[in-house]
């Protein structure tokens, strides 16, 4: 503690046990000759211990900033020390973290890993590297079907009333040969064999060449609709987050007559996010 002379402290409001915790912390700092600066919320928990200092000036003269709160307060602490060489120490006063799960490609490659996926997520269905479109351990099932079933399994195990976050990393259908070639589901491989698909106005080489390199190299469109429908059918709490890294093809399969781009939809207050990497 020799190098730390002053500590800035910011806190989350309306936490029942925060006052006692903060008072003990200030006593501990005082016994070691460390001064402290409190943001308005922290100062309100311990009246008379120190003046309230606006957060935009809290870090002045501090060698350490302590955050008592949840994710939002931690982000506020990060803004307090922005641009300064000051460490941030967080004490979680928030509720339970989201029940987390991961399905699909785990983007750390096939080499040595510092941490395994099952150590990070409550339920782990991931695999390292590219994987296979028809993984032998799942019989004749296509990987997309396997992953949607895994998503449904995850949703069945979400504790009642707990927020959740499920990340689905589909094995994208890339253009090209070798391991980049896409193997479609067996029941879809000949779906449009007898259909003449008209060429769109922009379906010419000059439009393709005008795209960024990333878009020229990827043709990923994958599915989520079955998982979305499963959320509608079962109760898994009021809040949930389902980020994916590619569009789903289930949208097409769940409504073959639909036109236009696929849509993941929204069920109650469960949010489905799509990121096109």
C-alpha cells in the first residue's frame, strides 16, 4: 500500500448492504493511512465521512479507483479513469450474473488454450476449430440442426427467474473448396433443383467486385428461428440475450413461403441479436 496514497470510490445506489461494506472499507483504508474520495452515491452511504465529489473529478490525485456495484457501475468507473494510468478494482454488488451458454465454433483455434470453454460458461456445447457439417458423434444430423437442438437444451436448463445469455457461433456456409465448401442439410440440397431463380439486377460481376474484401470472401446466412420459436413456447424468465455471429436458415425452413431477408424475430422481452462478422 506504500504507493497508494488516495483511493477514489464510486458505488451503486440502493444496495442494502453497501453502507456497512463501505464503512468497513473506509475504516480499513484509514488504518493504513490511505485517504479516499467518494462519489455522491458512496458519500450518501456514509454521511459525514467525506464530501461528495462529482465522478468526472473523482480520479484526480488517486492512485486507485474502487467500484462497488454491478456492470453499470463498473462501466462508470471505467469512464472515471479513462485516459489515466490508474488501476480499477471492482467489488460486485450486483445480482446473479446471466446463466451463460456457448454453442458452436469457439474462436481460439486448435492450439494450446489458457482457458477452456467449459470453465467460462454455465453450459458448454462448443468445439474448437472449424468442426464438421456432419459430425460423426451426432449420426446423420447436420451441424446446424445439432446446434439448434443444443440451443433448445440450454433454454430448458435456464434457472427460473434468472437472466440468461446464449451465444451461438454457427459454422458458416462459405464459398470455395476444401473445408470452406458448404455442405447443406440433406433435405435442402435439392430444394431448388426445379426452380429457375431469376438473376437480380445487381447480380453482375461489377457489383461483386465493388464489395469489400470481407463480403467477397463470405456467403454466410444461417438460422435461428427454431430457437426463437422454442423461447416462445417455454418460460425461461423475463430477460434473455441470444447473440449469434451469422444469420439463420431456420427462418426459411419455418416458413417456406416467406419472401425477403430472413428475420430472427422477437419473443416477449427476449432479445435476439445478430452480428454479421
